[in-house]
C-alpha cells in the first residue's frame, strides 16, 4: 500500500470532526493510495447512472461529499453533462484537491466548491440545484438518511438525484425505508436502485453498490 490510511479508518469514523481530521490527513494520498490500490470504481458507476437519466436541463448539479472530485471528473468527461457542476464537502483539504481538477479541455471541473456539513444546515439556497449526486459519503459513520432533508430543500422540483449508498447500510441504516416513505409522501418519485461495481480489482472485486435514482417532486 502506498499510504497508511485505508477503508477501515474511514469506516471507523463516528462524527463530523472525525471526518474532518481523517480527510485532512488523507487528501494528498486518497487517489494515489486508496483509489489506485483498491481498484475503486464506484464513482464511475454513480456518474454513469446520473448521466444515463439526465437531460440537458438537469443542472446546476451538486456533487455532495465530492472529496477530491472523482465523480465530477467522470461527469465532465461526457459532453452531455448538464452544467454547471458544484461540489460540497466537509473537508477543506479534499476540496483543495477538487479545485485542481480539470477537464480534458483544461476547464475547472467544478464551478463552485462549498465547505458544508451534511449533518447540519447547508449554506445553500432553497431549490438551488437541478441535479444532486453523491458517492462514498452515505457510508459507515455519521451521514444517515437525515441528511436528505437538506438535500431535498436545496433541490428544485423535478431535480434528478443519483445517490450512492453503502450496500451494507442501505437497509440496516434506514435508507430503503426513508426513500420508500418519501415516495409514498409524494416528496420524491418512486426510487430506482441501480447496482454498480465498487471495485474492478483486489479482494473486493465483484462487490456491487447501490445508486438510488429519483426526482424531487
Ligand atoms: C469516501 S470519500 C468519497 C469522496 C468522493 N465522492 C469519491 O467518490 O471519491 C467521503 C467524502 O465525504 C466527505 N464527508 C464526510 N462526512 C461529511 C459531512 N458530514 N458533510 C459533508 N461531507 C462529508 C468526506 O470529507 C469525504 O471527502
């Protein structure tokens, strides 16, 4: 391994402060270490699912828990990606990496990057976004279904969501029930669950992770 932080450390996180601390130390080696060492490709599947359902007017998009910007990079490789694309993360150090991300044309991948905590109120306007996506953030630790309240608030009616949720937590941490309840309440359309590969190599190859797709009503 090319660094001493790995998935077990990320899965042990309990609080927003734990996250800020770990990701401030991980930002420089997250891609060269964890992503490369594990053949991690979940972000590619999340981006593909979003693009497969989106139309030209599903922007602006917010990449929630954007980290170093892998989802954004994958989205922006496709010229059909609606724009603009913003990112949000609790870790300024991860956002600093996302700020450096460029498209093949040399443009910044993200138009705006916001420091924000998904377990708190986000400093973003009501109905600001036409698309919301996320990968690797609704996982072990502290970001549960309660974070959806703020995401619904900042999504305009009709906004497209493609949200990756850890496969072990999708049912046990209440995400499946929450999406089902929200669909019954008319807050969102009936959610569709797409399963995409998480890793393309290594010991976890074959693991599939869900991407939940729906629209805000
Ligand atoms: C496993 S990384 C995934 C990053 C990126 N989406 C990817 O696919 O590579 C999880 C990200 O969620 C962010 N995060 C964790 N807790 C958060 C919170 N409460 N609010 C906002 N972002 C958070 C972390 O800082 C980290 O960048």
